[in-house]
C-alpha cells in the first residue's frame, strides 16, 4: 500500500515538474474565457436610428463604400457630447495632439509601460492552483493600485474643495 502511495506521489510530482517547464507566456490575470461560442455582445456597435427626411430629393446619391448616414461615428458623438463643434473635429487633430503634449512627451512610453506591466503581471499571476484552474486574480493583483473613492472624497472635502458631483455628506 505504501508503495502505491509513493508511486502516486512521484507521479504527481513529475507531472507538476513537467507543467512548470512549459513555455513562458504572458500572464493572463483576467480569465474571462467564455465556454460557449456565442457572439461577443460588446463587439457590436449599433447603428444610428433610421430617420425619414422631410424631402426625399435631398438625399445624396448612394456611393458604394462611402459612409452611411446611420453608420456609427463615435469620435463625432464624443465631440458633440463634450460640447465641441462636430464640423471642426478631425481625426487625429494636430491641435489637440499639440495641446495634450504641450509639457513634453516621453518617447517610447507605451513600450516602457507595456514592459513594466508585463513584469508586474508575471510577479502577480497567482498561485499554482489558481493558474491551473484559471482563477481570476486580476482584482487581487491590482488591488494595491486601486483608489478608495470614499477616502479620496473625504480628503478633497477636508481640503475645502466643493464636490458637487458626489453624494452629500452624512449629516447624521
């Protein structure tokens, strides 16, 4: 009986050693794989609602490959929502880019941040059984970087800043 248990323990140890020798991969902290093969509802961008114009003669001629009036325009919608002039908005607006980088930019910042995040994910990719069973460790790994909204709200209120968008202070 002891020999059988020793063989079983040796088999488990050998299996663990073999799985540890697997190829290096990018750690996936957020394991949200779907078990079914249904469409991703977040990948679908709904069109704008159809509207019948007052004068059908004012409709432009159909142009194959051109943008449709009901096609989504998220950039223009964002400009309009923020109170900007949609007619003046252009993709990759140089004025906006110049204003955003007016204090200077760091070349290669995206590559640097990607490398630092990869190192962080490798250091915090969960324990052995969490990796084996694809347990979601994202929130636990990034928890030290989260902002406590209530503590931050209290900090701003103590500093005398009006927080009009926040719930009123507890007056009890």
